[in-house]
């Protein structure tokens, strides 16, 4: 409460007291007077305090003014500081934002790194598994390759052996072909020789053609067939005069051709021989007839005995198996089989 307010209140109270004096007792008035004096004293004390306060206010005002001046200077500093603080706060906010962004980026990088590490670990595990699997496959492939190389080496060795064998076979085939060529040449020469022998003998014995003598080629040999009637009497092994002439004439040709081997075969019919003495059967007769022809060829024809072979076939190689007189007549014969020597052929075959 200010001093004017207190004075107004005191005046009001005095006024009210004067109004109420007429209505109250003297004691009350006396009390009021005492209270008024007390109030006056308090007023005076208050006025004294007010003066003291005014003086203090003046001092404080001066001090305030001095402080205000200081405050103004400080206010400028504070304003600058506030600006700096604002700038710092802005910078700090920016830095904080950047820090938060960097921190978030760092967290993302950590997560990415963690994911990458996890992925790398998984990939490493898968890679280890793949490496182990590939290693096992590689070892298996190496084993298979070694087996294939071994098989290839075996095949190469086998191929080399087969090639060597093939070369030997080719050489043998070449030699065989050459041998075949030589054989064919020799056989051709033999065939030509056989044909020439037949022709020459046929010409040499031309007068006996159709008179119990025939010349033919059979199985690559020349067969000079002489019927029984040309050489022997029936049942005899002694050569008659006409037969001896024919044999000597044949021998004159054979003597000029020493490269021809001679086989004399005696043949009979199937009628059993009623023989006596040294002829017991047709076997004996056929052998004796062949031997008789050989003796004439060697003794009268002058042929080297080493070229001759005598054989008896009895009735077991007939030209006609019929049981007729004509068939039996054909079967009673002596065959002089002429074969060119095959020394060249045997040499080739060896």
C-alpha cells in the first residue's frame, strides 16, 4: 500500500470516527484518540522510513543506472553471445543432424556389413561345401582320367601290337598274294603243260584212237586209257605185240619229257577171277597188268623207273557201274596217268 493510499484510509477513518463520536461513548472516543495518536506516530515513523526509502531509491537508481550502462554493454555482449549461441545451436543442430544421419548410415553400414558377413559366411560355407564336392568330383575325374589313360595306353599298346600284327599280316598277305600269283602262274603253266601233253600224246597215238585207246584230261591230269583188248588177252597180264608197240610209242614221247610223273593203274571188271597159280583174284590181275606195263615202259621204252608208279585197283574204281557186258568191257582197262612235276608248286607252297 502506497503513502497516498494510507493517508486516504486514515482520513476516512478519522471521518468515520467523528461521525461515530456522536454516537459512541467517551471511552470509545478516548480509545480512538489513543489509537489516532498511535497512528500519527506510526505515520511519522512511516514518513521517516519513506524518506529513508526515497534516499535509498535514489542511491539504487544511481546504482541501477550504472548497472544499466554495464547491462547495456553486457547486453551487447549477451546479444552477440546469443547470436553466437544461436549460430552454435544451428551449427550444433546441423552437426547433430549430420551425426544422426552418420550414425544412421553407420548403423545401416553395420547391418549391411553384418548381412555381408553372414552372407559371406554362408557363401564361404557353401563354397567350402562346393570346394569339397568339386574336390571329390575332381579326384573322381582324375581317377577316371587315370583309368581312361591306362585304358588308352593299353589300347595304344594293343593297337601297336595289332598294327604290328597287321603289318605282319599285310606282309604275309602280300607274300601270299605273291605266292598265289606264282601258284596261278605255275598252275596255268601246269594246265598249259597238261593240255600240251594231251595234244601231243593224242597225236603220237593217233592211229590207236578209236581202237581201244583214248586220251583225256581229268582233275588236272592226262589219262591215257587203254582197253583190255589193246593190251592183254582175256584173264592174262602178258602184254600182246600190238600193245607193246603202243606202249613203246608212248614211251618215246614220255622219254623226251622228263618232267612228267607216270602212274600206271590196272582195273578189272567185277566178275570174280577163277585163277590159278600166282593170280588168285582180280586184285592180283590188276596189279600184274600194271606191273607188266611198267616193265615195258622201262625196259623197252627206256623210261627212268623213278618216274613210274604201278598200282592195282581191281574192280573198285569202275567207269561204268552197270552189270552189262558193255560196262564190264569199259571197266577192264589200264590207265596211264601223266602229271607234270609240281616241284615249283611245292616250292611255292613251302
